[in-house]
C-alpha cells in the first residue's frame, strides 16, 4: 500500500525502517486524549494493509492514554482489506480499519462495513473528507499522489531516454520495463487505473491498457510486490525500472549523503489519493475503535506519518521533512475522477480491466 522501505542502501535501510530505528520523530510525549479515549480497557483490533506502521512509542502512547491494548491485524493491500471486510460485514475481524482510500471507499460504504463516528479533525483536514459521507463513516488520516516512478540511474546507465507521460509507457523503447499493482487488489493499482481513465476518457482507456499490456507491462497483486520485488530500486533484484508508486517515493531513495536521489516521480501521471480510518460496524469494542480513529488524527501521529509511512498528513500544521522538498516535489495538479462516477462505474471498469489483463 504505502512506502515502507525505500533507500539506495536497500537491505540495511529497509530493515532499519521496518524496525523504526531510523525514525526521525524521536519519542513522542503522550498527550491528553482528544476524543473517545480515556478510561477504556481491553483489546482494540485494527484491520489494515501490510504497509501500515506505527512506532512502538506511538503504540505505547495510545495504550497509555486510552487504556486499550492495540492489536494490529495487517495483511494484503487496501483492496484486499476492503474486500475482506465486505465479505464479513456485520461480523468484522476487528474493531477499526485503516487504509481504505478514496478509490475503494464507495465499496466499503455500500457493503455496510462501517459505523458512524465523527472524529475531531486537525486543521486543514476538512478538505479531505469523503464527498457525500454525511454519516461520518470515514475519517481522513493521510493523503498523497499515486504516480509512475522511474529508476533514473537505470535509464542513465542504459542510455535510454526517461519516459515522462502515460503515453510513453506504450512505446517500444519501454517494452517490458513497467510493473504496476493490480486495480482489483491494490489501492495504488486502482489509482493508476483511474489515472488512465482520467487521461484517456471512457472511450479511450481500454485501448490504452491494451497497448500497455502489449508492450509488456507486468501486473502484480500489490504495491509491495511491484516496488520491493520487481522495481530495480526496490531493494531486491528487480528488473523493471518503471513502477506505480507515490510522489513522495523519491525522498526515500537517496544517497548516503542525502544529496541526490536515484528515482523520480513522473508528475504528469499522478492521481490524488486519501486514506481513511473508521469504526467497523459490529465491532466487539466500538469505543476502543473510536479512540483509535481519534488517535490517528492526533497531532503526534500526524507529525509522525511522513517518516513512518511516507505519506502526507491531512493536518496542514505539520512540518514536512526537508528531504521531501528537495527530492520529492509534490504533484500540484493531480488527476482526479469524480467520486460519484467512481461509485457508479467502478464494477464495470474493474470487470473490463480484469478481462484485458487476463487475456
């Protein structure tokens, strides 16, 4: 789902990030509870995607101020999590969910997996509320832009011009070089599909995908598979220097001295994404779930998100890491698709996409 281990010193840095030893946030001081927390007890189970991460210090802060013990149940990508919750509607495997994004939100709402909860939003977060969510089923926690990323060192070493647009990915020069997570199982994959729909329109996106697949594009289940396994800068032994990722990704593939980065986001390919948290309908511990959702939009968590999950907080009072401004300029005009249109046409689009990919 989200970035978890991205540096040019791949293996060591990946381990460091995963263990939070490289976190820049230090040890946050516990704050007073901002919402439903305080006086709780028992376990609260968070259902989330495999790229979710909170530091031990933040987990301890939540448990101290709320009185609940946090258990994280993480597996798969956001699409897989949403599908799992839809199949267990009314009898969820946990109490709260994090990681449903604007590309899968309508599916979760339609399936009835969420319960109302109005969390106290930080300054600037109101703009990221899901349009039409009058019952406050989903609380915005972070935002970012899904973009095509490239390994700039690979293109320099192979004397191949860098691609710049979605159209470039269908050209012979980039045959067998692109990998993307799937639209049915991954929120970045769904965002990439929507980027192509926004670019080529209802009448043109299928033809674009056919050309993309004919040019050797590889489709995998999730972001972790695409970035960490197949991408040449992902820390493994990948062979594909073009990948679907985020506009913040290049800030985490930097040289040891921090002067340069080995990747670049193609800012004309980006699709706007917001991730949400919510209380699950039928939760064993709805009070604990509400406390957890409130905690995720608290100042201490919002300040930690860039370093822990490499996403932008919804709070506009958080100072972003300096490396983001230097190496990862944000897309200023990302592609979008109207949420109502996504809700109305999602299933048809995914059926058509699946038919193309399975041929």
